[in-house]
């Protein structure tokens, strides 16, 4: 307390001690505040004090746009580029799976982690949310499966009277659609298993749903 912040002389010592205690508690609560012990605030109220772009996108749409954009860019640089060399379909699937797996593990997933307001918030948009070395291998296998399904989708659609060429926009849309479908299935399966475990009661060694990106 500085010289200019002397307490008023007409305040009793006991009242001054109580006031200082309340102030100290308020400062301590502010220092240790987090999402678990803070009161809920209307998101619309928070938006009034934020600068920058005000358009609010649903979380699923924001994740889908990021995934589709990277998928479209991969189609532009690799699918169109590899097509000039007459590479077979199998080789294209493998190469695209490897590239997409690396991009997903090193770039896309880190983008989701970066703009998350709290740790684990965007884990639901990642098939393998834990940042481990082995997750790169899993993403390579998973991305190869996605590429196979995307090319299978093109093959099924082109059996009709209208031919649909491989382009960045549709490629990104098909890739994101399959990815979101598998993510939805993953969440549904773990939700069913989690509900069953809650009904059975907690057991030693049980993992929290947040470990799987479900909350």
C-alpha cells in the first residue's frame, strides 16, 4: 500500500481487516480462475468485447472448411500433378494417403489445437487427437483408407450418364464427408461404451471420455 492509499481514519480496524480479507480473496479467486470454477457467461456477451471478424461459424462447419481446403489443395498439387506422369490408381492412392496423413498429423491437427479455446476442445475433429509419434503412422493408414473411398466415390458416380472429373472442390468435399462420417461413428461408439461404463460404475484404470476427444 502506497502512502497515498492510507485507510480512512473513521473506519474501525476490524472492518478494515474484513475489507482487506475480501479483497485478498477476490484477487486469489481471479488468479486461480479457470473453466471449472468460473461462472457461465453468455457467448453473445463475450463477442461484444472481441475484435476482428464477427461472423460466428458452427464448430463442425469451421472444422469441415479446414479439412476441405487442405484436401482441395492436395488434389490441386498432387492428383492433377501425378496424373501427368500416368501413375496407376493404386500408386496414386498410396502417395495421396501418405501425403494426407503427414499433412493431417503435422498441420491440420495442430491448427485445431491452436485455435481451441481450452485444451481438448477440438479433439472431436481429429481421429487420433493425442499428439504422439505413433499417431503419424495411424494417420497414414487412415488417410490411405480415405483416399481409397474418395476414388471409389468418383468411380460410383461416374457409372451414370454424367462424367464427373476429379477437381479440388469436389475432392475436398468427398474427403471431408468421409472423414466426418468416420468421426461421427467414432463418437457414437465411444458414447455408447461410455454410457455402459457409467451404468456399470467406475473401475480402477478407466479412462475419461476426454482422453478420446469426446468432450
